[in-house]
C-alpha cells in the first residue's frame, strides 16, 4: 500500500513536471490525463474481472492472456485518447505514458475495497441459493 501511495504521488509529480514544463500542457490538461488514467484503470479492471465471470465473454473475448491484455489495453487507451486531445500527439503520449501510468496505483488502492464488496455480494448470493 505504501509503495502504491509513493509511486502514485511520484507519478502525479512527474506528470505535472513533464506535462507543464517539457510539453507546455496546461495544469487542467495534465489533471484530466491523470484522472482519466485513474478512471479507465478502475473501470477496465472491474470490466475484465466481470468478463472473467461471464462464460461467453471469457470464451470469446478473454481467451488467454493475449485477449485479456487486449481488452484491458483497449478499455484503458481508447478513453484516454478520446478525452485527452493532447495525448493524441504521439510525442506527448510517449512522454506522458509512464508518469500517468505510475499514478494508477491510487486507483488500485480504491479497487481493493470495491472488489471485496463485489466478492462478498457474490458469495452471499451463492449461500442464499443453497
């Protein structure tokens, strides 16, 4: 947990430093890029985990590691490019990818309690059925 907090904070700091000083992005554009990364990571992981529990999705879209990575990458990158026009520039994207990806640790910290609640609800439904 401590590592996710530290690396996440470092990712935010690097994103602002690189974005505002090297790429001449505004603070709003950098913030939007970071928050979009947080949101798409959170939604992407939840979506892939839900897909793993749905037989037809697991059999068709999430077949093996490659399918899972393609699904997660698509859920992560497409909204990132749609919501953040500056990151459509390959130069900006290349410079901002690692710092914004480092900030994702905070989304993973939020994911833990949400996933625990989802699993508890699934287990409770299974107990009531039997």
